[in-house]
C-alpha cells in the first residue's frame, strides 16, 4: 500500500527538478513535498490544489504563509475547526479540530499548474487519505481541480458529481463531497469568492454534521 505521505517523494521528474531549482534560489524554503496538516482523526478533509510558491512551499504547511490561507483559516476558526484565525508558520502552535487539510498535488508545480500525469501519480496519496477517513466523513474540494482529484481517488467519473460552488454530493459510501471556489488571491480579490460565500459552505458542512450525529 502507498504510504499516506512521503516527504522524500521524487516520483514526478518535472516537479522534483523544479523543487531543486527553488531550493537553490531559496535555501531557507521548505521546497519539498508538503504533508497534510490537522487532526489525525478528522471527519472533514479539505483538499486544495497544490502548495503555493511563497506559502506552503516556503513554510511546509498547507495554506500557510500566503494570501490563500487567509480566508480559509479565518473561517475554520469561526466555526470551531481551528485554535486560531490565521496560519503564519509551521511552528505557530495552530491546531485543527475534526479537520485536516491536504492538496491534490503535494509538490509545488511550475506556474502553479500540475500536469495530468503528475496529478494521477500523486492521486495515490489522496486515495489513501480518503480511505482513512471515518464513515460518514465529509470532503471539501477547493476548486474544480481538487474536486476532480477526489473523484479520481474514489474511482468515480466526473459526470457523477459535477463541480459547482456550494454543491453537496452524496456519495455511495455514505460520505459527502462539498465544493467551493478556491480561496486564492485572485478569487477573493475579484469577489468571485466572498467571505459570506465561503462562510456559508463551512457552516453548511458543520450543520450537516450536527444533523447526522
């Protein structure tokens, strides 16, 4: 079985080569595969696209140290999933409760665009992460790429659960897949994703959980 995370993975030559270049330019950056972060017993798994150059790729923790994590962690804190409303560094003491954050691709890709083959290769890790969730767990996909990666990991065709912001998909195994636009700087600054829109998604996930308990 593929381990849930390999901090030394070099299975994708293009990504491994790019990270080597980044390490040479930024010797203090993490510049390696980024591990999932959060509660080991989480019932909610949040899936992003890939580490950002000066965010997770720098700090070594998903959505940490750049604009992409601002809305995410602020909203998680508001709904009781996090011990603080921001994430600045891997050693800042932040804890997540009932929640875990990962990426569809664990390594920084050039121009933030992983190739299809790289996504498929890295999908084995996401598959094991999903398999480790408890029954009736929830998954939140941030963006269509993450959404499609989750479906691939579950062996489901894209047409079985079309991506749409705010959508909720009931899966055959009793788990639920939720969709949101990604918390990127572009989406938040253009107001494609607002605080209220994202808050409604997280609030809905929390409410559904309470209803099923």
